[in-house]
């Protein structure tokens, strides 16, 4: 029997996430053998710019030596220990650091291992908080259309991306949904930058009517990522947060995607004046090295769980790898890079440069909208710029664009009609030149791969 290739062995026994495996029935997926800086290298030695930061988590480039060293050193001391009834030095140090770099009210850190659990923990804590403070009637949650908080049953229940979650509708709990602050297709019929945040009126009305039954309001600050890279103004975030606060509703900020510099600030919440009750972190937390998550909350929430064991106030939640020492060491390494390398100084130059380079894409008539925030740049493709008519899902324009991107050595995984770059913070001006040129080549000639009729 001849030896099977790695892609063949992959096909035989590996089931990939968010992937229709039939797409690979006759096509080999790239098998990545190593990575360095901005690049992924496959078995054939082909090189790809990691233009989506390996699903939004790589910060300082692949295998950054400072983080690698931190993990190596940790590996020589302690690889894993339970965090129930035990602690370990890096877990303590990282908790201190996270409390120090987030808004003043956040004082306690609860670890887990992925973004979905970070959000699920916030929801459970909020619910149990109200139960234990004499308000069991506060048991409903509010979320946004096009919001995304993970793939567990709980977080899907607060998701607003039916494409992903409709198969599981029967399992999800009831919650309130607000219109997405989608400025390109304003639900209130306004133009971007010329509105009075009318899309928050339904929230104000809901709070008037049901406020006393609402435990918490969860949203992704400034950038609804998985829902289609919808970027919305800080004024919306501010007013939404103020409304929630005025009705005693917990503000749960999901910064799993936006945290750690991606938006040009350490956290997206810094674009407004906010005091969240919960802050959910993961993805970039370890610089993309290892799975780790953290849910931060206030002393007030913590106190509601504090008491004699017999009072039954304990938070019964935990994951085997909660606060895994290697992950925590990687996170400390990543924070060290922020401190040592003037990351934000560099971003002060590269982000405006990226935004300028992206502007050229507006010349293409099928580029309907260009949305920019930090190192994230998203393009919404339309059939007709005037009517903003999109390409029907059945056309699946994302697929040829993905394949064409691979040909050009960039990673594109469009969300429906939205093509985006989600660049590592370490990207340079020269990288940006190269990446945006390649993106231009992918988008400029859609006829080549049967995308859509040319205008
Ligand atoms: C990715 C993501 C999650 C889920 O994180 P996982 O680690 O994939 O479970 C939650 N919230 C937001 C905003 C995300 O982008």
C-alpha cells in the first residue's frame, strides 16, 4: 500500500470547524507546518500572510520570542494544576495585571479557556447575582441582532447570527433582541453620522416596560465581528451603556475579539466612558499562543457570592483547564511585549496607513461599504452600489474569494458578502502595501473566478 499524503489522512479522520467538508472532497486544504511573524508556511513551502490573525487571536506575530520564552520557562516548572482550592504564581500575577489595565470597577478575575465560556460565565454570574440579592425576577437578557458571543447553548441563545445558530433554535432560551447598529443599512432609515441614535429607542422602550425583569445586556463594543464586521460609533456604545445602567441592568462587554489592541486601544471600551459589570476576554489574551479566557467583574458582584458555604452562594462553575499555567504564562508574555515594544506607538502609524491604503478599494464598483477600526478593515460587496443590494447567499461569493486569496498568499474567510482583514498588531507599512495590493488583485477581477457580472 502506498503511503497516504497528509491531506488524505486529514480527509479520512478530521472534521474541521465551520467547514463544509465536501468542499474538500477533491481539494486539498493547506497543511500548515510552521509559522513565523506574519507568515504561515504549508507543506509545499507556500507562504501565506496570516491576514486574519488565525481567527482573530494572533497579536504580535507568530511565535513571538518573548511569549515563546515565557511558555518555555513555565513548562519547566508547572504545566497544569486545578484552580479549585489551589492557586499558582502566574495566575495571581495575570489577575493583578488584568485588573490594573481594565476600568477601575473591575476587581475580580474568573478564568476559563475560550471566548464562549468567558461570556457564558458572565451570564451565569449575572443571573445568580440577582437571585442572591433578592431580585430573582431579573432573569432575562438583552443582546443585539448580528451579535455573536460563542457557540455554546447559552451564548447561542444571545447570538444574533441566524446563519450559524438556526439549526439549534429549539434548544435556546428566550431573550430580547435589539436592532443592530448597522450604519450602512440603518434600521431606522438614517445616514451614517447623521442620526440621533434612533436605533436605541427600542432599548429605551424595552427598559421602560421590562427593565425590572432584565438581568443583563451583552454586546461587543464598537465591532460586531462574526455578525459581519459591523463597526458602529462610540456614541451608541455610550448611550446603550447609560440606558442599561439607569435601569440597574448589568452591562456585559464581550471584548473577546476586540480586546488587546485590535481597535487601536488596549480595549474598545476605552473609546467611551464605561463602567462594565462584566468584561469577557479571550482570543488575543495569550497573544494567540494558547487557549485562555477571563471574565472580569466587580467587587459588588463578587460579594453577592461570598458567605458561609451553607448559605449556598458558591459559584458552581469551572473548567478542567481553568487558568492553565502555560496559557497564563503566555498571556503575561504578551503583556510584556506591549510594555517592551511600544506597540501602540507603532499602531499610531500603521493603522492610519492601513486605512489610507484600503480607501483605494472604493474605486471598485462592487465595494459597497468600507469599514475600518484599528487593524480591522472590512469591505461589504454589493451587486449595486445605489440600492446596496447584496449577493444572494446561494451565490456564495465568499468561496471563490477564499480560494483566490490562497492563490495570492493571503488568508480571506469572508463572512457572507463581507471580506475583511484582521491584521496582527505587528504588521508593518511594507506588509500593508503587499497585503492591500494582493487584496486588490483578488477583488479587482471577480470575473476570473465566476464571482459576479462586471459593471
Ligand atoms: C470568537 C468570539 C467568541 C467565542 O470565542 P471562542 O473562543 O471561539 O469560543 C465570543 N465572543 C466574540 C465577540 C467572539 O469574537
